[in-house]
């Protein structure tokens, strides 16, 4: 494992996370090359990435990323479990019927049991509720998170995609139960900066870690779309992807080119600068990186040694992004 990685304390806890973590949302399912996926996992580990982030629905098909990761744990990563932080989540539709979705105790506990079975683990390090569920009492959802910790199925718990008020309430409930909220996983990137308004200040105040997902806006904040056309291996081209061609508006492409010019002046790729922007936010503990090949990961790791944003660069970027910001705080 490479000693060049930096590690940050996660909120007011004893756990340390690498500045960059690897998410298995894409490129670790049945349609993808297992050799390529294994190479990315080995490369991540060799470069000091000790945190691997999954969810029950990651694939496709659902559950496939967890199954594949479990296979690698028993193979290339055999004997390394105690040197890793492994997380998974539940809360999006996973199986048929009324109990395969949302935030009930029934769903969360059953889903974690299934995830542990697919990965061949006795416990995960972090278990998240993947999204807020306004129809299930928050007390019940947080009680389920508390339960899995007390049962030894998870060491820590967190929430994902909760807004600031939902997060505040969750933190209070969990704290009373004696199972603190370790970490929040929000959407955050240059195009989705809503978390800056209320969520980031709350996390800093409460001593909760933060690991933003989609820091490159599903690959939009890279050089993949700067030359025109849709690369065949891009997320836009994948039928199971969330990034659609409609997102590549003329205005957004113009912004991407302008951002790329700033990145070039800084001696960085657009991806490196975009990751650096997220990593330099005071509330952020780790940045959840996704990739489709090792070469992308190599480029992305360059953000760790990039220059600090000058006040002029900061101003210029914010002016470019005016009226483009999306996301909840």
C-alpha cells in the first residue's frame, strides 16, 4: 500500500479515511469487465485508498457489485479486511414487495443481512440509510441503524442525501440512543453546490464527517465530452447510467470548456481541479471517486498534490457557475 495517501479524521471520531475513496456505483456489475474491475480495486489499494463504498443496489444487476467485491476480498484482498473500511447502504428499491424499499426497520435490517451474505462479511464498517423516507418515522429508521451497530453488523452508521434539517434531527436521535452519526454522504460537485448553504456548516458544528458522492457530476466534469461526441465507454452511453445526453447542453459545454481553461492554467486536468474543489471544502473528510479504468484513477489522484485555489480562481469559477448550481442543502 502506498504511503503517499493522506488520511483525515472523520468528524469527532477515531476513524481515519483516505482523502480519496473508491465508489463501486458503476463499472463493477455484470456488464463490465471483471478483469478491469479487479485492476481498479488493486490499483486503488496500492495507492493508499483504504475505503471502498458500496450499496445493495449497485450493479447491475442489483447486488452484483457487492458480490464481486466479496469475491475480490477472498482473492486478491485476502487477509486485508482489517486494513479496510467497507461501507454499504440501503433505502432504494431492492426487491419486490412492500419491504424491499425505503426506511423501515424491516427493510434496513434485512437488506444489511443480504449485503453481508453477498460480500461474505460478518460486519461492515459503515452502514448508511441511502435516502430520506418521509413516510417512515425518523425514529424508526434511526432505531434500525442503532440496532445493527448493537448487533455487531456495522461499526458505524451514516446517512446519505438527507437535507440539513433531516440530518439535524437524525443526529439528535442517534446521539440519544448512544450511536453517533459518523458521516454524511451528500451530492456535491461544482454543478451541485447546495450543500454549502446549510448542510456543510451543520456537519462541521456537529462534528460529523462528510464524503460527497458524484464529485465529477457523473463524469461530466472531465475532459470526456470536451472534444464533441459521446465516448462509447462513458456513462452517457451506458443504458443503465443516470447521466443522460440531455445534460450536455450548449451552455453547460461552454462552462466545461471555460473550467478546463482554468484547470490548464493551474497545471491540472478538469477532473483533477474538480476533485480538488470538493476536497478543499472544510467540511469534507474524503471524496468518493468513481472511475471506469485505471488511467482515470491515476489522473484523479493528481488532485491530492494540486495547488490551493487563489481568490481570483475562486471568483472566476463561481462567476462561471452562476445560475448552474443544483442540489439540496
